[in-house]
C-alpha cells in the first residue's frame, strides 16, 4: 500500500486506480458530477494489482465495502487487460466478472 493511502476505508464504494493521474482525474470527476461516498485508492501500476488486492481486505474499514471498481489501462489489448484483472480478483478470493463489459450476478441487484 502506498504511504498516501487512507488509514481507514470510510466509504462503501472503492475505485482502485493505477496512479496519481488517474486518482486526480477521478476525484475531479466525482466532485464535478456530485458523486459522494467513494474512496479512490492507488495500487501503483498494473503489475502490483494482484498483491494489492491480496492485502486490501486487511485495511480497516474494508468490511463496509459493497462495490469495487478497478481502473486499468488496456494498452492495446482490452481482453488481455480484463483477463489479468479477473485473474487478480480470483486470486485474492474476490468476486470477478465472467465477461468483459458484464456485471456479476451479485452486482445486478445493486
């Protein structure tokens, strides 16, 4: 975890982003559209997502999280990026979508 991360998760929605530029953009976007109740955390690049997800449940306040969104560059292979994120979620014991651009059954009732 980065030293810039919050000590405690305060919100029910988490957005995980690769870096500070992504974080800054999403903070401004959330503010602009009036979206509250979102914590934005930096996982320091796609190569660190797997290990980040493994320790994420150890953060104080994680038990209140209802939804996690992961923002990751697709580079030139959206399917490959999706499969990498999906694999990282499964490896961490978290629910993962089955297909690109689809929600899980657990997400459909939200």
